[in-house]
């Protein structure tokens, strides 16, 4: 590109107001809902403190190199994902298309989760909290049966929020309240995006920092709750034997990968707005380490509160048994307490064992309650909401929690949408007459309309499909091609030169070894292992069916054929663009070299005919 | 003689006891005073039982609208330390006849709140086994509160969007006006084509000191 057009495009390209905005945006994109509701769960099921070892190893050898790579190529090539990969090699243009497609699909279901968070947020102002008690049935004789059989929080989530259908085949109708919440979620995303990074940069001052404030408040509150220490001890007690299980390493690698939001194209887009001379190495290390530190920091209040919840459940269980015994044997009120419960039980059992066994006393075990782990939407909307109802001043905690979840998700949505908009704007696919604001609005409206499938009765099932099939294998494939593209097609030497130009020094041995060897190998192994594990088990999904005989247990049903076909399509179509574009370009190249006159030679000047005079001069 | 007198004296309570113990028209009552009141719990004694009997008589009076019910009509038995007991209600006209279960249930249901308040207890802590508590009707709002919060949020966002769009439009219009205005200024003098040279101002141009009109040395 000649200097004039380069200068004009540099003028046109938006810039960050300051470095802090850029860093906060990247941190906000990386730190998302997964840090709060996936990492603590993994820590818990994989032996607490021991899980940190595979996690940190994955961060150092897979997460940081890939992060640095994306930030560096975005900053040096100064384009969105499609433009960047096209610049590196036209054969790799498909990688950018795949990233854009993927960002769009992930943005669809991610904003639905935000819509659910908004729904709970709107209801957090009610006194009492609507998920704390069962609603009364129509003729005021008792509580709704579905609620009595399960729990109030489960009923509120599955029936009053999702109004879920018994399985994915039955779609149900659009739930109008969810449509309203989805519309508000997309409106909030739009208002932050209206002027591109100008408005995003201002919005992230709040959305990226607010979650830390709330987490700190929650830590202080949670550590004073009874049973918090039980939860924390349970979380962090290391179980070293689990490190032998390869599943642990696989999950650590995938968790780091998805947590850093790599391969979406959003990070490339954000760093493309940087000035050329910016130390992206330090940025990458900073963002990666802050992301992992946030995961750890978030797991402390989560587990303190889960420990509190387990203790409350245990106490209710024991209290229920005490009440049964007191009523059956007409013992004076409050004579049996949780302290002397065991003594009383043995005494009564010895005196009248039949009566005691007829009471069907529940077996209360604190360890059982602590083992009830949950991740994802189950953690946020069922487990945590139940815990909040038992804390004094529940409305405040509920509001704080849901605003924090919304901020976390919103800053991640910025990256998703940026991964869609920047490539389209860079490719000049926007007609000249359409202002950027209108284009952004159109994309938001289109996404809203497509995401309406998640507001159906079967919406949650579709969201789980999107989450498992779109947000997993395609990302790994794209990341693998990214690293291969830079190392093989762009060349390590050229890349090191660019980095030296930007940061002032060449990448050191650690980065080069990772990029050329360890990271691609690790990615390949993770990809193959992940696909192998997925293929082994027949895809099933848990359903919520009140007519199920073992209700409230969820009936696990297999996906029917057409649904499974959609799953496979969702996994493969985004990455199909990589080979399609590569093959297309190869064919174009072949045909051009064959016919020869593909493009006219701009230097041929037919006006000049070499005549005899010049020829004779040459002879001299 | 003495036995006859004794029998006469003891018969009514014994009959009463029999009425209470054997009948199917009685209800078991269970109180959990310590659970409800904690440290402020009162002891259950004869006076409290007296109060219970009087509140129940009041409930029967209220329901049947007969002022003939008295404490003597409420028979109590099977006292346990829990505190729980069984009671039956006898008809004021005939002390040997019992009021049927359904009527007693309706009477208790109607005045449950008054009975609870007399003992500073609630539906959970003063239980009549067999009479489920009438659940409080859920509060119905004209506009559910969540819609209000939703309205506030979406209103703020809509205002924000409009404000930002307006400011972008006006910024663009001002920039366009500036360009148009600039071109209009020069139109009066000479037909400029907007080149850099025209912006230097003045028809005289700029004096280029490097070029000297002095041709002392250029004559050959």
C-alpha cells in the first residue's frame, strides 16, 4: 500500500482514547460468565487445589502464546479478522470468515443468557423474592404441585422463567416476557456499540470494573456466613490422585482456551485499533494473568456461599427430622436440638424402633450437600438464588449478583459483536450511503430476530446445543489454523520483524518455542481428544418433564436424528469456510497461471515500439 | 349412698373424658410455643388452657351466631408435654351430644387468625391436625413490579440511543456545513477548484524568496 492511502486509512480507522480503555476492553472480553460459573465447578470436581497445576500449565503453554499471537497480528496488520488472515495468505482467508461466523453464532446465545440475567434482575426488587416460595394454586387450597415436588427455585427457573417444554421436539410458543428481556439486552448492547469503540471504551470503565467491586463485597459478606469455611476447605483441599486422569488435563486446556475468548476475532479487532508502536507482549501477559487471577478470585465467594448453602440445607434437614420426632413422640418443644439429636435418636430407637422407622427420617450428611455441584446456568439461577434467599437482606445481594453477571456478560458481548462488525466494515461490505450506526443497528436487529428461537418453550435445549457444539470444536480448529497460518504461511522471521517494529525487541525463546512447537501440538492433541470423547458418548440431554415418573429428577433423552444433524452442521459449517476459501483461491490461482492473461500487465506500453535506431545504439 | 354421690359428682367429668377420648369428632391441637417465641415463651398451664377453651367457644359463637356456647362446651383431653391435646365441642343444648367435625372445622377456619393472635402464634406453630391453614391470597398488582423496572431500564436506553444518534447526526451536519461554507466563501472572487494553492489566500500569492528576479548573473 502506498503511503498516501495508508495515511488516509489510518485517519479513518478509529482509535482508543487511551491504553486503559484498550486493556479494560480486552480484560472484559476475556473475563466472562465462564470465570464465575465454570472455573469454580471444575476446581471442585477435579480435586480443588490440585486442578490449578494443569490449569496454570495450560495457561503458560497454550493460553498466553495464542493470546500474544492474536494481539500482535491484529496490531501489526491493522484489520479485522478477515482482512488479517487475507493479508497473511489469501489461502487462509477462510479462517477470518469462520471467526466472524462463529462470533455471530456465539453472540446469539450469549445474549440470551444476558436476557435471563435481566429477567432475574427485574424480579430482584420484589419482596419477598419470587423464587423463595412456591406460588399458591388457583383455588388457594395449596401450593402448585410441580413446585411442591421440586423446589421453589427450580420451579421458578424452569416454569416461570423458561416455561420449558418436556423435550426439544415440542417447541412451544414464544414466551413474551423473554422476548421483552431479549429486546432490552440487545438494546443495551446496541447503545454501547453505537459509535464503535468510542462508546465501548467509555462503557468498559463500568462493565469491566464493576464485577471486581461486587466480588469483593461478596467475599466480605460470604466469609462471615456460617458454613463458609466448610465450603472453602472443600474447594481448595487438593486431591493429587486426580491428576492422573487425562480428562482433567483436557478440561484444563479447554477451560483456558474458552476463558480467554481466543479465535473469535474480537481480540484481533480490538488490537487493530491500537497505535502501531505498542507493547503488545506486556498486554498479552497482563490480560492472560488477570483472567486467571479473576477466576481464582471469583471462586472464593462462590464457594463460601455454596458452603453456606450446604450448611443451611443440612440444618433444615436435621430440623425436619427433629420436628418429625418431636411430633410423633409428643416430646416437649425444643427439647431435641441439633446438638443432642443423635442421643435422642439412639434413645428413641432403643425404646420404640418401629415407630422411628415408620417416620422415614432423612439421612442428613453435610458432605452430600457439599457434593451437589453445579455449573453454568444451574449455578447462577438455581443454586446461587437459593443461597441468596437465606441471606439477610436478600434483595440487595440478588441485585448485586445479577448486575455483576450482566456486566461480565456485556463486556464479553462487546468482543463478540466486534468480531462480526469489524471484518464487515473492513471489507467495505457496507453500502456507502449507510452510516455505521444504522449498520450496527441492523446487525443487532437481525441477531435479535434469529435469537428468538431461544425464547421458545424449547429454547433452553437449543441454547445447550449451541453452547456445546458451536462454542467448542470450531474454536479449537480455528485456533489451530491461526497458529499454523502465522508460523508456516506468514513466517516466523517476518512475524518477529513485525514484533520488533512494534515492541522494540524480538520475541524471546519461550515465545518462539511455544509458537512453533508446543502450542500447535497441544492444540492438536486437545482437539483430537475432545472430539474423541464427544464421539464416544451418544448425545443425550437432560429434560424437565413434570409428567416424568421420577420427577423431579430430569429424564435424560437422546437427541433425535434431525436435531443431531443440526448439531453436526453447527460444528462443521463455520469451519467449512476454511477449506472452501482455500480451494477456491487455489483454483483461481491455477486458472490464472494457465490462461496467462488474467490481469493485464500494467507496465506494458504498446505505444512504445522498439525501432532500428535504438537497436543500433544498443549494439554499440 | 356415698358411692352414689361420688358417682354423681364424678360422672360428668368421666362422661366428658369419654366423650373426648373416644370421639371421632375431635381435633388434635399442637402448639410450638418455644419455636415461635424463643426466650419470650410462656409456660403452658391451666390458665392458658382456659384461654384456649374460651377462644374456641368464641369461634363457635362467631360461626353459629348462637350466644349459648360456653367454656364448659369445650372438652379437652390427652395432654402431652409437647404441648398437644385433643378437644371436642359439645352442643350447648345437650352436653352429651357432640358438634360434628365439619362444623367445628369451619368455625376454626373462620377465626383462625383471632385464635393465633390470642396466643401470639402463627399457622405454623399452632396446628390443628386435619385443618389445613387457608393460604394467604397472593398479592395481585395492577402492573407487576418487574414491568416497572423493565420500563425504566428500556426507557433510559431508548433515550440514550436517541440522544447519541441525534448528536451524531448534528455533528455530521455541522461538518458538512463547514465544508459547504468554506467553498461558498471563495465563490465570490474567483472560481476556485479547491486545490491547496487556493487556500493560501490572496491573489498575489506568496513571495518565494528562493526565486530572485535579479538577473545579474543569468545573462549569458
